[in-house]
C-alpha cells in the first residue's frame, strides 16, 4: 500500500502563493460561506480568508478552515442554519443542495455563485480566476492561475497501460466504483493511467464478477473512504479481489479525498505524484 | 363524552404549544424585539422561513394522521396506513422520475416540477388502484388492498431502477426526499396547497357518522341506509388528494399516518366524530414539534424530519400498546 503525503510540496505551494499574493486593489468585502472544499482552498490561496465566516464539512484544507463554523455537508444544507451567519455571498459547486435550500437562499436575497463541476486540466485555474474576479482580487488570481497553468504545462506525464480501479465506499455493504464522467475517472486518465471500467458513467455498485473482469492493476481510494471501509485488510477481502493483479500484489493507493477529487490548486501536484506511483508499480 | 372533549382540547393545546415551541427553536437565535424590525435578517427568517414551516408542519402532520385514520376506517383495521394503498409509493416514484430524469426532460427543471409531478403520481396511483378494485360497480376492499400492495411493489422496483441510473447528486437528493423534510416550506407552496390540507377539516363532520356505521361492516352499514359505495369513493379520493399533497411537498414522512390515529384510538376509542379532529390536531402538533427538534439538534445543519417523527413517537406508541396489553 502506498499512502503519500504531500506536506513538502504543499508547503512550497503555500509559500509561493503567499509570496505571489499582494495587497488588494479593488477588493470587495463580503461575508462568505464556502460550501465546497476546493472553493475554500482557493479562498485561502487568494488570502481572502478574512472574509470567510463559515464552511461546509468538505472544507478541511488548509487546517485553519476546520476552525471556522461548519454548516454541514454541501449537499444537505439548511437555509436557516446558513442565514444564521448573515452571509452576503455563498460560494460552492453546482452540486450544492438540496434544491429547496438553494432556492430559499436565493429568495432570501443572498448572492450565490455555484461553479460547474468540471474535471479538466484548466478547471483549477478557471475557478481561481472566477473567484478572484468575483472578490476583487483579479491580479492575485491571475498570478495564481498562471502559476497553476505553468505547473500543469511543465508536468511530464508518462502514459501507462496500468488499469486503475477507483473504489468509493463508506461501508463494506455498499461499494461503488467509478465509471466515466467522474472526477476519479478524469484523475486516472490525466495522470497517465487507464480507468479499469469504461462501460458505464458515474458511480455504480461493485460486483465481484465485474471486478474480476476489469482485473485492475491498482486500487485507488480516497483516504477517508478507506478508513470507513475498514482499512486495507477489508479492501483485500472484497469478493473477487484475490483474482485481480491489484489483489495479488496488494497495489493500493490512498489519497486525501479533497486532493484527489477536488480539482483545486493542488491538481498539478497530485497528478505528478500519481504518475510517479504508476511508474513505480509498472 | 367528557373524556373525548378533554382529549380534543389536550390535542389542540399540544398543537399550539408545539407551534410556539417550534417557533422558538432554530439555528438562529431570534428575540421578540427582532420581530418588529422589518429589515432585520432575524425578522425575515422568522416570518419567511419559520412561520410557513410551522404552518406547513401543522397541516402536513395533521393531514397525514387524518388520512391514516380514514384508511384505517376504510379497511376496518387499525394497523393500516395510506402507504398501504400505494399513494405514497406513487408520489415517491414520480418524485424520483423528476429528480433523476429532470435534467433531461425539459418541463421537469424547477423545484416545483418535483412537487407537482409527485402530486400527480399520488393521484394517478390512487386512481389506478381504485379502478382495479372496481368490479360490477362495487369497490372491493380486499382487491383494493392487494392492488395497493402490487402498485407499491412496482413503484419500489421502478425507484430502484432510477436509483441505479442516478448520479451521486441525484441519489443524495432522492434519499433526502425519502427521509422527508419541511425545509422547502414557503408562503408560495402554502398558498398553493393549503386548500388540500384544510379540506379534510371541512369534510370531517360530514363523513364521521357514516364512518362510525361503516365500522360495523359494509353490509350492516348499507342495511342502515349508508351509501357505502359513495363513502368508499369519497374516502379513497380524500386520502389520494391529501396524502398526495403532503408527500409531494415534504417527501416521505412515515409513522404519523399509522401511529397517530392508533394512539388516538387507544385513548378515546373509535368514534370518528372525535377521532378525525383529534388525529389532525395531534398529527400536526407532533410533526411541528419534531421539526423544531430537527432544526436544533445538529444546528446549523438539520436532520430530516421523517427520522425524528419515528424517534419521538415510537417510544410513546410502544408504551401505549404495552399499557393496552396489560389492561387486557
């Protein structure tokens, strides 16, 4: 099992972001609630955390975000709970919900900006630019977006024939694997490997036969999901796993949930590290 | 008689206390002085979110319990709830269609489309069951029940297929909807649907005497001059409209429709002149109170009210059943 920590890289990135960010020229003051971990990360990257008054439960990076009041999970938000903080702006992704809460917040006259769920190489830079523009930090956002794009351009991704199976589960009774059109699929493909399942889109329940048929070389899981699943031992005990290469060679890669699926400013780092892991296993 | 009137007064007081308590509960601390400042966020939260939510809770809880009492009267069985005749499943299926396929069907894009589509589903399923149970101009209760079970099974399977093809966000919306929530309450949906919720109160006095006679048996009731066919049609129609409106607006809320009429029956007996009004008041009060608890228990987030109604009501329900067994 390979569990990688990007502490050093993150440190370097944070330092460079700090140096890049200078004082605001036309900064608009808001009372922001971020209902998505990646959005929160970008707000911190743009040094706008002084405007952040509350976050959702997916906002645990950087660590300081966890000390802010929590409004719950991004998809199960409550109107009154959010209005309690008297926000002027709510930032998140289009998947934020439930729809009734989003409608109620709009009706209450709160400005909402929900970004589309995209899984492209240019997604982090685009989100940075949009948030920067919205909050009057265009200059800093441009510098940060440029830095991200440069890092992406400088990436040397070696193509690999390895088949990677992304597994997502909170308990052993419901195990999901990712088909096409998901953040996990995009991450696997962008980092040079192949998704072991391409027959369907979105996340679908895992069946033993499908697992054996897919015969993945590597199992990729978000850290928190693996923990909830019962750890590495439980993963190898999934029916049919012993017939796959991943199961035989115990090739498991665990990555922090937000880092792996967030498509935030740390995208180049995680792509590079994943690609390095593919090369090692190959 | 005196006991029954006292119980109705108790239920009415419980509803009022629940509404007042619920109005004080919530993520936001609202003081009385805030209410008089029209521009304050506290005043807007109170009048535009909390008050409609409390009213909706009272009306939906009342209507669900009231419909449960009617269903139990129709089947002459105290362990029946409106879900058994497929209305809830019909609503759920059509809501699931709107949630999962909404993005690809042009007229199913807004939140209102889920509500209206689900309402239509409830009415449609009750209509189908009603047609199936008709034979030689008569509505057969036994066939009605069997048709309800079949429609339930079909709807649950179809929801299963939709859950399977749903993406993560749709799946979460679907499961949230199935847990029931009053979070979507607003003055506009109260205005649009209140007629369906107030209607039960108005018709209760007109059908309660007939229902009392119907308990004796269908044949006996018809011998006593009751048009049982008309009564059954009216009851199915009332349950369809009432439950359809409730479920489509707030999602699946279990327990209230089954347990509240049962609780009332255990306390004051079968007399529908008192039973219907008591169940409406008690059901409304219970849902309203449960919703208040849901708003504060993990504030600023909320838990779905369907979970709380079962958690709050079940122990009380169990203790009443236990008491009854001990009496016997």
